[in-house]
C-alpha cells in the first residue's frame, strides 16, 4: 500500500467516525430544531399570502431559491445565454414563433404551459416569492438587436453580444428573461456559411429555470416536440428494492460525503482566487463546430466514455495554458458539475443535483487523464453523492434566503464550473421548415470564487465548447481564445496519439 493510499484510508476512517458523531449529536437534532420551526413558519406565510397578499402568486419551489438569491438587478452571476441559428428564416418570422412559445397553452385545459414567463420573483419575509408582472408587455422581452439591421455580423460580434447579455442586469418587476433576435450573422462551420443566418438568442436568470426546462420551451417553439423528446440523464438501472436501499444509503452517508467533498474539492492553485480578487469581467470564446464523430472515434480508440473524452481535453488544455502562463500546475483541480435529475417536472423550474469532478491537470499524458476521468465518471454514476446533494439542496430551500446567500451558494471549493448538455434532436425541420444549423449556450460563473466556466452543447453531429474566464485569471480575450484552441488541439492529439500539448 502506497503512502497516498494509506493516507486516504486513514482520512476515510476518521471522517466516518466524525460523520457518525456529527449525525447523531448535531445533524439529526439540528434538523429537527431547524426544519420543524421553518416548516411551520413557511406554512403560516403561505396561508397569510392566500388571505392577505393577492399580489403574490406562490412561494418559489424546486432548487430555484438557491440561484434566485443572486443579485440579478445589479450584476447577475447566474445568467444563462444561448442561441439557435436558422437558415432562411427572417427576424419577423422568428419573432412570431417566439411569441407563440410564450403564449403556448394546453389544448385540453387551456392553461398556459409556462406562466412563470410572465412572473418575477422577489424576497419577502425571508423567502423568494413569485409575483405577477404588472402590465405584461411581450415587446419588452422579445427584442431585435438593432445593430444587425444595418450590417452583417461576424462570430466575434456574436461573442461580444453574449458577453454583454451575460453581464446585463435584469429589470425590476419584470420576468428575468429575454429573447433577442439577431439577423445577418455569418457563422463558420455550418451549412451555407456564406449566407447570413438569423439568430434567436435567449438569456434568462438561472433562478427562473434550468437548462432542461428552457430547452423544452425552445423545442416547443421550434420543433413542436413534446417534453419526452428532451434528452434525459442516464443513470444506473435499479430495481424498486435497490432504489430504496440507494436512498437509505444516501441518507445515512450524508454527513460523511459532505465532509469528504468539503475536503476533497477544496482547491489551492494559482487560478483559484478569492472572490474579492475576481473582477467579474468575463472573457468569452467558443470553439468551431467540432464533429461528434471525432469524439466517438477517440472514445472507441481508447475504450472510454464520451464525456471522459471531452473532460480530458478540457483538463489537458487547462494544464497547457497554466504552463504557458507560467503558473504552478497542481496535481488536480475541481469543477462543480450540474447534474440533470430524473423526474423533471414539465414546467419552468430548477430540478438538478451536482457533483465535484476531479480534473487531472497534473497528469502529463492524455492516456492517464482519459483513464482517470473515465473511472471517476463511472464511479460517480453508481455513487450516492448526487442523491446526497439533491436531498441537501432540497433541505436548503427551507432555509431563509439570507442564509442561502451567505452560506449555501458561496462556491469556495472548486475552480471551474463545467457543464455538458445534449442539444435538441436533429431530425426536425426547425422553425416553420427553416433548418436549425447551429446552437450554443453558456453561463455565468455563479457566486463565490469560481473564475472559469466551460459549457458544451451538442446538436446534429457537432458540438461547440464555450469558455468564460475572469480577467483576473486570463487578462485578455485572446488568451481565452487560446484556451479554446488548446482544447481543440488536445482532441486532435488524442486521436493522433500525441501524448502532450506543445506549450
């Protein structure tokens, strides 16, 4: 047994003992002392609202309060921005489809699919509440980017627009979303690249909904597909008995895994800066459309998973960029990884868990990075950690918003937020028969000391990788573009068998 293995064993034994004592003496009685009064308080508030506050629609549910605590009216850090690019569809035609998606209703009941699209949220008596937007005007949410009416925009122009929209505050008293229609944009690596495309760009605050919910709205507007067509997370199949045992194991192991995650995922490296040192000026860059066939070729060649290939490329690029920036490369860094959760309600809501992903940037050989990530991901699929974190987030929603804001969403442990998301199905004609030729999404860095975001979205045999890096880490947009180039180069190296990026 190596010294590292022995150290891990000792830490595991100590954590197990500490977590057992913590569970019996602190957590269990503490939950009773906190949960019961808070549940009663929430119950009384909901009753009061029904009787005396007609301006309030409902209390916020799901995992939404955790992200809604962001300061969305000054400098939001939890904004999601994405787009779909259409060939042959005019701005006015896209506007009609965008309007229809907001007003879409159930043909049987007549109820609007997503009433939250006309609501905003506000803190009152310690909790977040949904309120109806007064004098709802769709023209305030669906707008045309005027600059595109007079000239053809490039991909660089589009990236600049994304940066502007991600930082832009949301208006008070308005539902936190916008649909921005941009005409005359030329994109690289798409069908008919010389012909300008029409971009349907959306931005929404993460407190409104998660990616799956927004993708559902997008698909209804563009593809007229049902919620069932949205890509679902894949988990290990379990019988009913195995599911109950899995849930019981998650409950019993909650203290242990919380302590262990807090120790394992605590990064110390040159790019893990204290929150006060981050500028919150984020430089964005994205890759060309990378063929999914390339990822599958590497996957088959090295007998690893699809996600492991992508995350290994990110790890190798971060390592190479650290070397180029002459900073000390750590053994590993951690990324917080949002995990879609089974049973997502068919409405605008946040329904997800999370885990911490080890990115083995210290390994100089891509084979080691691939194997480590493949093993880590496979173990995560069988782990109770996502269930532990899902349950913990559910409990966190009962806490007052000021506690969530100061303790729950601090994100002081990892260096990166990393998200890999399957896009809409490719077997559709798109808006009114106009094909969807490209798409992309990216997100803010969240609260805390995360300074790097990496998002991946696939569609129709290709994918784009988007990087957002705080200027305190990479000072210029050109450096963020360089990081993206290194990711693309690392994928080529894995296919060709080149062990190390040239730095």
